[in-house]
């Protein structure tokens, strides 16, 4: 019986594995972009201190980089709230018995 269950659930387990891999890759890409933006901001400050750029250029570039960081932080917060809202009930719902049980998603 367990062999039949494994065979029947193999496509679902494969799909879940693929979804987790894609999610991990997207998180790594997001973190890399945030790190690149932070390094660009640090470099900008160093160029200003070294006298390579003027205040106006610094202000324009800093504004652009900070806007990008705000955008990335907003995307991270939005993604995090979606993950929390999907498939998970609030602690109050769990205590009241209104929540469906949390299922295990590991293969």
C-alpha cells in the first residue's frame, strides 16, 4: 500500500520540490540585488568623500538607490505577508479550533 501511495504522490512531491527550489532561487536573487544596491550606495559615499562627484550628483544617485532599497523592502514585506496569510491560520483560529491542520510539505 505504501508503494502505491508513493507512486501516486510522486508528481505532487516533484512539483512541491520544484516550487521550493524556485522560491529559494528567487530569494537568493532578491538578496543579491539588495546587496548590490547597498554596495553601490557605499561606493557612492566613498566617491563623494574622495571628491570624485559633486553634491548634486550624489543627491540624485543616492535618491535613486534609496528608492530602489525601499522598493526591495516593500517587495520583501509583501512577499512575507503573502506567505503568512496563505495556508496558515492565526493563533486565535488555531486555539478556537477554526483552522485546518497544518500539513507537512516535505517529500
